[in-house]
C-alpha cells in the first residue's frame, strides 16, 4: 500500500506555476561616451544589473531620485533602448529576438503614459487626429471602427461629452484633461502593460489623486499590469502593490508597499521617506535629517555599495569594497545592504 501511494505521488503531474507577464533578468543598459565624437571615453552605467518580475494585473512602483536610471529602465522595457546585456522577457518572448513587425506588435501591447502631457501631445493636431493616428498605424483602416474605439476609451477616461473634445487642440485643454488624453492614447490598442513615467508630477495637487484613481480603475477593470515610475513616495501608497527602490542603476530594496513604507530597511529608502513632504502644518518649521552629498556619477560610480559615501551606517572595509548581494531579512522583503548579512 505504501509503495503504491509513493508511486502515485511520484507520478502525479506537476502543476505549472503561472509565468510572469514581464521578467527582467540581470539587465544592464550602458551608454558609450565618445571624446569629441571619436575616441572611447567610458560608459554611463544607467542600469547596472536589475532583476525583477511583474505578474499579470500587478502594479509596481519604481522609486528613486532623478538620474538613478528609472527612465533608462523604462525605455528599455518599451523597446526603445537595446540592452547592453541581460534580458527583457514579455509574455514569454525575449525582446532581443524581436525586430520589424514583431517589435511593432510588441509595442501595441505596452502603453506609455508620459510625464508632461502638453509636451506629449502634438499641438498642430486635434484630439480626434491624435487618437486616430495610433489606430491607423496599427492597421485599423475602417474609420467607423476607429471612431467607435476612440469614443470608448474617452468615455473610460471620463471625458464627457466625447464629441465636445474631439475637435479641440491640446492648448484648449486643462492639464488634467491633457493627461486623460495621454492615458486614452495609451489604452487604444488594449495593452497588457502600462508604463507610467511620473504621470502626475506635472499636474496640480488637486488633480493628482483624480488621475491616480482613474489609472487604478482602468488597471482593475482591464486587468492591466502597471509600472509606475516616480520620485515621490507620497503617491505610491494610493496605487502600487509593491515598491522597488532604485539608486545609481541598481534596485536596492523591493517589498510590499505597506511593508516598505512602514519599515524601510535600506538607509537610502529611509532618506527618501524623510524627504517626502509632510502635510501636517505643525511640522512646517522642522527639517528632517537627509544624507549629505549628491547621487554619484553613473560614469564612475563608487566601488562597493554605491550609496556608501552618503551613508552614516557604512561599514569600513566592507561597504566601500564589495557590492552587496540581495538579502531577505523579512519574508518577501529584499534589500541590497551589508547591514542585513
């Protein structure tokens, strides 16, 4: 009986675990510098060994200061940058193997919401033409079908009545309305993934929560995966399930949003939270301690942990010599810091 039971267990078919929609594997994106346009002068190491996975329907925030490599990571995921090494695997396809029509089809599956809505919209085209152009490029030849699709997405982004907006030009719209058009354009081809690059940083404070709620509603109703890129930790709690903290081309902390905000482990994550604006007027005259100095040059980053020159808790002979691996001091809370060895 026991041997029969063992045989049944051993021969039981394995259940395949769901594959992530997006997998980034040891990604490096380096830009070559040329001296006076000729001689090699080094590399800008914008993304320097980044790995993570994104499930279908999941929202993550990539957080960090300007110059940390967020935009280079985003452009590589969009297929605009070619990786120096490493892989970007989307829906089981490696982007490095795509070209021509295959790459164009991939870009239809990934929507892009830009930071500056006015700069993202061509000023010489009205809203109808702005939204028709991607549909024409993607092969939708029937004008009636195009208009039906435009009406549907504009209704989803709460621009009513739709016909009142179609003939308007970008300068005739408010900042919030412009960003809704940008979001509608990203949704036109029913993407699986949305990459949102600082989507509310150029908007008035009163409009930011409305736009984040709109994106949350679209994410839930369409089952979208979203990568939300920002420098502002005060907005991620409204939108993201997980946070990835980026510094000098590396992801240095990854955790559930609530866990990271309540208990940040990396000294840099603590610094980012300290720099977050405080809405309490009673604290208006107080200043929080932040690390001295500036983010390092990505052409010649410091040896060892890139944050150690600014870190009050750096361990001499270790942090300044060896780059830390990723530790897991708490379940599903990962941090690249020697303090948690």
